C-alpha cells in the first residue's frame, strides 16, 4: 500500500502548470488568468475582489509595452461588447409591451403561489393522517 502526500502532489501539479503557462507566454499564446465580473453594488463582493487584487499582482506600470497594448486592446473590445449589449437590450426592451408582461407575470405568480399553498396543505394533512394512524396503535398517546 502506498501512502500519498497531498502537499507533494499539489506542488508537482503547480510546478507543471507554471511550466506550461510559461511555455504559452514564450510562444505568444494567451495565458490563462482569473477574472472577476461584478454585477450590481454588493459590498461583500467588492470587498472579496479587492482582497484578491493584492501586491503579488504586477501593476500596469510594471508591465512591458507589448502587454500594456494587448490589455488596452482587450479593454476596448470589452467596452465595445458592453455597448453592443446595451443597444441589443434597449432594442429588445422597446419591442415588448411592459404592461402586458407585468400583468402576465403577476398572474403566473398568483397561480403558482396558490399551487404551492395547496400542495403544502395536502402535505401537512397527509402527515397529520399518518401521525393519527400511529397514535391509534398506541392508546396511551391519546
């Protein structure tokens, strides 16, 4: 039987990843990275992302000109994609009748809440019947 050392295995995997990422960077290919996209103004999420951006990551000024140019190009593509998404959303929003959609949504919610309430009642009644049957077996439970 062989005992595995998790720390050694993890370090070996990390070393292999570092080598393969360095190889991709040398070849001029895209290097994998982690990105965070915040939606809304959730303070906890902002704190989490701020904690992830720390001193270990290089500052923009520390990067060479080629990397800075690539980042600026990616940022411009992101801004263009965001503008396209806004335009698409505005077009789709202008096509729908909001009053009708809101009314339909409200009716679906009422129907669903009635179904959920009825299902809860049926479940509670079934449990009560089962409990009652159990009690009938034992007269001392009353």
